[in-house]
């Protein structure tokens, strides 16, 4: 007998629970987990975007909890950005950063960059003014009526556009971060606009797997005449151009996640905050040697990951 395709369906044929029901279930779990295992660290994994942001905010000041998809991703992206800025000799607070993608990963990275800028002396408003978001419906700007509470603080007073290359030409970012899961979103026009905006553009196509990467390192280096500083969400091969070999970085959470977990186990903090992830980012960036930076590397070599 033929096996019906729907017989392989996993999960319930029901609408997902609303946020109130999700919150009630997680409230009960968090209470029980902390009663049975006092001092337990709970890691949230693979919540959908809105739930991920809301639940982290709900518990982060009450329990020992973190979300690697938000905070670990943000920390490892910040690590690569810090290395790139050390190569360029520029300050984080002076950057103009454009995100292609405004889900939990984009919001998480943006929020951690804001915190890092504040640590360096910028005000909240000054830090947020350096960040622009762009999603499937275009530029995150004040006329939009579809923004969620985590996106709204980043809305720019700007003309709407759904054209990413046009947004790059207007904003002239120094850093372009892709967390869109849209393969090929960073077209030649987008990358060349980045190359016109600054001498050494930082281009991070972080979406994975490979077919969802916003561009390849070969494209990023090729369309900027080798001037781009590049990190991706997946490992790409080295790129040889004009006799130079470039080693694009992989912004993988494994630089952050195990060490953060070990540090929590070793020090038993009452809470986990973004300052810890920012310190982890700085420590990761500091382990990239001068010679490695000369090859375009933004992260330590993976063959030395245990020592890192």
C-alpha cells in the first residue's frame, strides 16, 4: 500500500499556542526547574523569533538563563566586528551599521552592539542612531505600522525603500550584517555600494546553511577589489585574488557557547548579562594574531579551538 505523505507529518495538526499560553507553560517550567535544581542555568534554544526575544526579556533578571541564538550569535558577531575594527584602527561608536534582517538574531546583535557602545561612553540614543535595520518589508522607518516592540526603537526617520542597494547608498554604512536567510541578497550593486561608502567595508553574510548566505566571500572580495573584511555564518574556502590569499572568518557560536557555559559553571553568577558576552567577544578578538589579521582572518583558527 502506498504510504501517504501526510503520515510522515511530525507534530500536532493544531494552531500553535498563543503567547499567553506559551508564557504560562514556561513560567511553570522555570519555577519547577529552579525548585528541583537550585541555581540551575537554563539555556533557551530554537524559540521562534518573537517568543525568543520576549522570553529572554521575561526571565533574564529573575533566573540564571540565556539564549545562545540571540546572545551567543550577537557575541560572536561582535567578536568579528571588533577584530575588523582593530585592523582598521577605528572605534565601534564611529561605525554606521546596517542589518539585513530584523528577527531575533539581528535584534540581538544590534542590542549587544548598543550595549558595547554605551560601555565606551555613548548614550543609548547615540548608539541606536548608528544602527539601521532592513527586513523583508524594507527599511525599518517611522511610517511602518508592522513593527514589533523590539524593532520599533530602531525605526529611522527616513523615506521608505524596499531596495537594499538604495538603502546602502543612502545610509553609507561601514558595516553590513546579513541575518536574512535570503541567499544572494547582497548583490553586486549592494556590495559595490558598500565599497563606495568606505575604504574597508565590513561585510558579514551570516545566514546559514550555505545556500542562504547573502553572498560568498569570493563575491565580497571580488566586488570590493579585495578591500572587504569578511565573516560568514558557514565556513567557506580560502579565496585567492591578485596573488593574495584571503581566509574568510566563520562567525560560529562555538567560539562563545562552550566557554560561556564553563564560566557560568565555574563562577556561579546570580544572573547572566550582556557584559559577559561582550567580554567573551573581546577575548575572542584578542586571540587573532597580527599575521592572521593580515590574511583577513577575523576569528582564531578553528584547529586550535580547544585552546581558544
